[in-house]
C-alpha cells in the first residue's frame, strides 16, 4: 500500500474511531458496561450480516443500505438491563456519527441473528461468548444526498407537570 493510500485509510478510520469511542461512554445499568461493540468493515462479514438480517425478514434486500461499516451492539443477556444498555450505546453511536459528519441508521433484527446458530457461530469466530445477545446495529457511512427534514413532532410529546 502506498503512503497516500495509508493516509487515506487513516483519515477514514478517524471518524469511525471517534464514533466507537463515544459508544463506550453510554450509561449502563449499575455501571456494568455489559455491551460489546463490533465494528464490521470487512466486505465478506458485512455480506454475511446482510444475508442473515435479510433472511429474518424473508427477503433478499440489504437492510444495511450498502453502508461501508456496520456497527453491531451486543450485550450480556444475563443482565436485566441488556436491552437498555445496548440501546444507550446505539444512541451514543448515532449522536457521535452525526457530530463527525457521518450518517447512520438504526437497524433491527440483531436479536434474531445472534440468537440463531449462524449468529452464535459468528460470535465464536469473533472470540465472543455465546451469552451475548443482539440489541441492534447501525449502518454507518456518508450520506449520498442531503439529510432529510425531520418529521413534525407529535402534539403532546412533552407534558409538563
């Protein structure tokens, strides 16, 4: 790899590193830090995740929208707060992505993926315990168009007492 390519790869890694770091600062039940964040940039592994996620829906689509990075959030299924812990991590990841100019989209069906035999095989390949359960993932990359305008907020969203 030439020095120019090495610099280019490093430049793209910096926003991802910032996003991943932010995920580690999410609040967790009892401060136990039960989640594990898996950053998937390997095309082969992204394709495996795509196929597994699409299979849960019974479709052949790309639930991750062709994103160059899929960030999977797993958490210790033995913790009573594993869903909440992982959800906080996912939101931190998304807020950090926005802050560094990346786009993200929360993707579901990781629970089904990592509760399956194929998902357990991935955990084993990654050197992770089978007690981890999928909470969600984010598709992460640069948007190919302008950010859409947020929908109007519903009436009564905030109640002051």
